[in-house]
């Protein structure tokens, strides 16, 4: 009885009821077979290494990084989404002032959403004064003094001002406790497993912890989601209240390609830095992010970080395989208004390889077939595998470059029959 009603509903012309019965039965059978096949063969589209941190790990054959006077470090290439070097990158460390990377992210997020403007005047609270005093740092001003959100962000990132971090937290979330809760929720959104925040300023307290890799990921997300933040980070000095103060980030004075991010120090962490640098190379612009922890001095922090960045530029050639939005492959689509979909990436596809080995690059593609509509633009539907000779080098998700809406009933039925027969 149910099938009979379905036949009538889908085929209003009585003279075609018999034909519709055949089509519908075949479609139901074929759809069952396709679903069973898909469930039995489905594999993750995005490689696990990319889900965890957004960057592929250094494969065998990657050049050895320089000797570093640091306990741990990580160097990542934003354009190619590759980790170029890492040592002790997953060992837990107190993040100290590198905590302020997440604080800056949430401030920029609040401005982008319209909850705050850069000209919003925020007061320094009594709690902000106490935080500054407990850290031994000079307070920006007396409690009650108001600064714009932009001034406070610059004070936090250029001078490392803890009271500025507290004032921003209170301005964004109403209280420090609520802001910290948002920091930890954002860490979960980023997929961070080892990061826990207890305050917005980075003073050492029990339970506040991260790793060089996860701190680097926060820096990467800040740069990619809120590139406007670099206008604040690239400042090597700041004048507030008529007093000029110099940043402790010595790399801003040494290397014109360095345009941020944050420096940090505690007894347990040593001297640490998250740094980013941008330089042209081989017709493309490269941006690197480095996190270095456990250096013995302020000078060594700058020297070792610069050494790592310089190596990242000099040891590799970067090759543009495809332009942003360029079609890498065209795949068949079933049950859609279009029979095919173009696969690619909205960003240019770049790969960093050891200098002089660009001619050995090879690529191949895998898909999770059959691709069934609807497909959304940007949906991951394949993987581009990059090899250097015979060595697997990198895997990047490929996305649908346009929407493919679901076809009408007849188109879906016909494709279901064809899939069931295959």
C-alpha cells in the first residue's frame, strides 16, 4: 500500500504508473546498494596529520635544521602548510606571555563581529593594576585611566603589558573569568588537546599549559583569520602618555622581514618567542611562523629564532603547483544538477622541497567515490598526494570549487539505477 501511494505521488500520470513502479523499485534497490557500498568503503577525506594541526609533518628526506640553543622549537610554512622542522614540539610548557596570542585572537574576533571597535575606550581596573604589580611590571597608568582597544592591544603585544591584557579581557567578556572560559572554548574549536588557559596575561599558575606546536597553531590562526593584527605586532616601540617604550622583541629591530609576534619569559619556560616573517622567494611570497622555547637569554632568543627562520628560507625551494581557485581535476557527480565538479583549493597550492629538488615533484589524486550531490563549495572531496621522487611528501585536501545542488526526482532516480548496475 505504501509503495502504491509512492508510485502515485511520484507519477501523477496514470498511464505511466507501471513504468514508474519499475523505476521506483529499481531506484530503491540501487540506492540501498549505493548506500551500503559507501558505508563499507568510506575513508576520511582529510589526512589525520592535517586535522590535528593544519600542517603536514616533516617527511623523511627533509633537510636537518640547524643546531639550536633551545629546548624546543617548531617552524611552519603558511603557504605550503608544511612543518619544516620540529624538536620537542609536543612537550608541555608554561606558555607565559605567549598566552597573549589567544587573548589577541579573541580581541580581534570581537572587533570583527562588531562587539567592540578599535576606538572603544576601556578602563584599567583595580584587578588590572594588581596583575601588573604581581608580575613586577610597570603599570600602564592608574586604575580608572581609559585607553582605546587599539592602544591596549599594542601595549599588550609590543610591551607585554599584563594590565592591558586584563583590561581587554574585561572589555570583551565583562570579566576575566568569562574571558578565560572563551579562551578555552576557542582552544577546543582549534582542536588543541594540550592547551589550557587560566588567565589572559600568561602569569604562571597551576594548570596553565600548552606546547610549541599548539602555540604555533594559535599564531597561524591569528595571522590567517585576522591579518589586520600585524599592524599592531610589527611595531618595535610604543608611546603612551608621552613616554616612548621599546619592544623586547629584538628581531623587529634586526630583521625587516619579521613583523611580529610575541616574546615571553619565565624560569620554567626560559626565554621564548613566537615569530613570523615574510619574504619573496621564487616568484611567491613566503610566510614562516616559528615558536622557540627554552633559550638561555634575551639575546639568544632573538639569535636562535632568526637562525631558524633564515634556514627555513635558504634550505628550501617553493614551487607553485596550482593557482588559487585553479582546477586540479574534474570529478563525476551523481544525483546532482551538474554531472561534474571541479576540484581545487581556494588558496594557491604550494610545496616546499629541499633546494634543487623541484624537478622531482610528482602528484596524484584520490577521491571518495561516488560523489553524491548535494556538494557545497569548499567541501573536501579528495586528496592531492605530492611525492618527491618515490618519497611521499605531502597530502592536501581538495575542495569542490562550486556548489552542486541535488537534481530533480527523475535525475536522482536515473543516477541511482546507473550506480546500482555498476
